[in-house]
C-alpha cells in the first residue's frame, strides 16, 4: 500500500480521534469530501478505492467503497 493511501485512509478513519460510531463517521467523511472536492468528490473517492483495490488492500477498498456508495445516495 502506498504511503499516501495509507495516510488518507487512516486520517479518514480517525476523524473522531479514535471514537468510532460507524454511520456518523461515514456521514462526516462524506461531508468533508464534498467540502474538499465539491462535485468531484465521487471521483476522488473512487480513485482512493481503485488504488486500494490495485494494491490488494481489501479492508481499505471496502472502506472507500462504502464512502463512495454514500456519496452517490
């Protein structure tokens, strides 16, 4: 796994300083991605998922895929 993708995933997962509450985490990450990338947020998240998939990082891939699905809904 590349250092950048590891950093992105870790930063996104640790959004609440280790306090995870599933749906809230995803909601906040989706909100932050939209704030950061605007209309390109789904594309940015898709690239994160694609990079994880190419590197055979199943857990990270599933994480970004979940974010992507929430962005599309």
